C-alpha cells in the first residue's frame, strides 16, 4: 500500500511539471507503467490495463516527438506487461497476449528483455496447444540466456 501511495504522489508531481519537458513526460510514462505493474501484482487487471495502456500511448507519443526515435525498449516492456494482463484474465485472452508479445519482439530491446519476451511467448503458445511453436520460442530464449549469462552459468533463466 505504501508503494501505491508513493507512486500516486509521484504521478501527481510528474503530471504537474510535464507540460513542456519530454524528460518529465517520460517520467509520467514510467510512473504509469510502474502503477500498472503494481496493479497486475494486486490482480486488479482492468486498472492495470488502463495504466499500462496510458503508459504505452504516452511512450509512443514521446517516440514520435523525439528526434531520437521511439523509446522502443520502454514500449516493449509495457507491451510485455499488457500481455501478462491478458494471460491473467479469466478466461485468458491468449491470442491478444501473443499479438502484444509479437509486437514487443518487433521493437529493439536488450538481450535479456528479448529472452524474457520469447519465454513468455513460449508459455502463451504452449497454453494454446501450439507445441512446435512454443519449442522454437523457448529454444530462442535459451540461446539468448546462454549468450547473456554464459554456457556454464548457474542462472535460473538458463535453467528455465
């Protein structure tokens, strides 16, 4: 509950100062994302979806306005979380989750983030009964984890 209060206060402050500054608006998007993640953890899926969608919309807008291009890794992270919301729904919306994860993969991201997205995509396709597809995604994720941590690393992601 304390983290929720702190994030709400941060959002209020960042919204007040975000008028002209891209950096401040990025802070608003980051805070919206973190509130969305917190809502997922509390299993408030509709609220999580709202906060994450607002974060994604703002991140995309910032990317269009920026001379440096879209903040792709941030967008990919939010898409990954939106997919988690779809998987957690009762019943899960696996097709929508798959589409969100595929969109996340189409954006440039760090190797660990890409591996985590592939692993989540493998879980989604496994639940859809698409075993061959799931195996391919899991193998790709495994290769990336080995590249990231090393072949002899005792890391939970390599073992998974």
